[in-house]
C-alpha cells in the first residue's frame, strides 16, 4: 500500500534519511561520522597539495606562501614552512605532510579514542579563537 505524504512530511522524511550523511565530518570516507588517522591524513594531504601548482608532488616555499597569501595569520609563513620541512630540502613532501597531519590529529582527538569528531574539531577551533 502506497501512502501519500504531504510536502511537509516528505521534507521531514528526506531530512531524516540524509541527517547522518550531513553530520559526517568532511573527509569521512567510510561514513561512520568521525575521522580516523588515515582519513584525517588523507584530508590534510588533499588540502595542502592544492598548493602544488606545478604538479611535482611537493610544496615549495613559494607555493606555500601563495597558499597562505590573503589569510589572516599570526605566524610568518616562511618560519612555519621551515619548521614543517623536516628534512630541510626546501620542499614539503607527502611524508612531512603526513607527520603534520598526525600531530594535528592527536591534538584534536580530545578524548584519545583514536577518532576526531566534528565536535572535537569545532571545540578546538573555538578554543583557538579565544
């Protein structure tokens, strides 16, 4: 038997069906509503590698500066770059970005359960703005 729904009922049904997907944090590839370390590292890698304008698979200081241009930041982009460039070759590569992501992940994982939730990310962001 097919029931007819009012437009309001249909909207509620759609919202209920899509709520878990909408609540999932960006980068949640398995749909569990949280990020594990691998998902978080992949997300950070993807975000940072957008700066790789010449497509060589690594980020130069100039690419890093261009990435941060126009952003409100308290830190000198060149100093941050040098700190992240662990091997001192003048580029950020996948292993250095993975290490950055791992450190950031552990700072965000407030309850040390091995996952970062949207709430943990927002709480950290709010604390940083104080």
